[in-house]
C-alpha cells in the first residue's frame, strides 16, 4: 500500500492511496474459507461447497469490504501521523472509470479541507462591554412586597375591594371554557366589570363581557392559560363568573420572626440587611443574562476581527454529502452560509483552549455534574444523600449525549472565566432597565 499527499493550496489537499492485491488477499481468503465452512447450499454437505462457487457468490463483496476497512484504518493513521487538522471529514473523490475489484492494484483519492493557521488576539475585545447589573430600588421594593405578601396571612372577605384576591369559576359553553382563576381588580380594564364585581359577594354569580375585560392581552392569556386565537373568540362573548372566594392578603411584618424564616436565624436583623440580601439574590438571578450577552458580544467580535480563510468549496461539498439525506447544491450553500460564523468561532475557541490549556479532567466533570444535580433537586426541596447523589451522577455520565452537553456547559464556564480574567473588557454597572435598553435596544 502506498499513501501520498498532494497539496492544492494551504486549505485543500488530496490524499492518494494505492491498494495492491497482496494488501488484502490473505484476509479475503480467510473470510471466504469461513463462508465455505458455514454455507448451507442445497445439494452440498455443510463445509463441502466448492470454493469456486463461494468465490463467484461472495468474493467481490468481501474484497470491497476488506478494501474499505484498509482505507479507513490507513487514512486515519496517515492523518494522525501527519498531524493534519481537518475541517469536516475526508470526501472520496469520484473516479471517471468504474472500479475494478479484480485489478492487481486500485487507486483511491480523498479530498480534505484543512483548518487555517491564524493568531488570536484578545485586544480585539477592548470595546466589548461587560455589564454588571445592579438591581434598581423598584426591583428591590417589589421583591420586598412580594415577600411580605407571600408570608402574610389571608383574611376572608364578603365583598370585593381594590387589592383583594378573587377566586372565581370562569365559564362559557360556546368557548368550551370552564376554569378556576385567581385575579384582582388591578388585572381588569372594563369599568363595568369592575363595578359589577364590587357589588358581588362570595357565592354570587355575575356575567361580564369578554371584550376589554382584562387590562391587556398578556394578562388575559396568563390568567386564562389560552392562546391568541381562543382569546380573540372569547372577547366577543359573555363570560359567567361564579365567585368562590374573596380574600384580603395582610402583609407580614418586617420583624425577626420573618427574617429567620427567610434566612439562617440571626444572619438578618433589620430591614436594611434584608434589602441587601434581596439585592444580592437579584444580582445572582440577573448575572446569567449579563454573561449570555457578554459571550454573544465576544463571539461576534472575535469572528469579525479575527481574519482567516476557510476551505469554503470543500465545506459546502462536505455539507452536501455528509448528512443522512444528501442536499442539493443550493441547500448546501444555504446551510454553509448559516453555519459559517459558528465554524469560525469554534476554530477560534479551539485555539484558545489549546494555547491556554483550558482542559477538563473527569474529576472536574464529575464535580460539576454533582453541583448541577444538587441544585436541580434543591429546587424541589430535596437534599440527596451522598450515595444517592453518586448514583444519579454515575447514571447521568453514562449517557453520551448528557456527558457531551454537560462538558460543553463546563467548558463554556471556563471560557467565560478566561475572557473575564484575560480580555481587556469594558466594565459597566447599570440598572436592569438600562441593561435591557442598551443590550437589546428595548425601552
């Protein structure tokens, strides 16, 4: 067997492989002899079928199979030995002549797309903003009010007033709606409906128009759990409300008893300290949004500022032929155009990982997975025992898809830390509303 390489340019090469009959003949003979031993052909005893008949029936298929095995093994070996960094996978080059499996030697060619050589410079990120979102006073006030309501007490009332919580059965036969809904007068827009409700008592039934009943469509969809089309139909109908409960929620007092319910006893002793805790909690909740924005901006900047060529024609051909179903040329071009930025960033990220040794060990992956599992279980009020946790983690990491997903998540966190520590980012503290406006152009 002879293997050689012909470089087309810096990004494209062709590997030529010549396979001679002696490279596979012995293996083919062994396989055919095994076929003969096990062949069940009418008129012949098992193991006594003439070899000529076996060859006529199976030889060409066995040769093709053995040659393909040789090609795969030796092509992979050659690529590793030559340290070729590929994009995509080798593509067999079509021959104008039909392949003769009985020839003394056969020639095969494979097209390869090579990864480009380039330098990564972090100073291209000097205009990228790293946002630190500071919860505004209103957010903290709203969270404080939510806590007071959550830990307050419910007092049953006979009539509806502003701020009271109303539980009512909403019905309309035509719309096939029958749903228990919790709402308040503040969720409504219709003055007529509000006036009617203020005269209602627990146990009474009233009828209101669906048109402009709620203050906006989002509120209506949230409370009624319906889609736009059904909401549009409902707005043209009359809705019956059977009042089940009217409750006034008395907010909890900001005292030590409440503080100790919320946090470890004694760690919060005043409203000021409670506000600081709320602020820290909100910052932790908002940080992932800032991090996601940062990584999006970094990838955009790195791709835009790091210049290198790709073997575009090869990649389009590879995309066209590598899937379960072959694509048309136009489809492959469209797919390449959609994925080009992603390919470029993967190359940049890979270079950063290699040059800065941002590797991960199995122990790191296991510890990271344990943290993910613990956090998820704690959301449901469960605290796993050590043995139980180890079993769950072992089960998760036995799944290749889950292991790949978690590995990518862990590497994503390593990349985020790397950029924050090494890149010349612009740090900026902003309130949440300002962040939304600057980051996404929304008021």
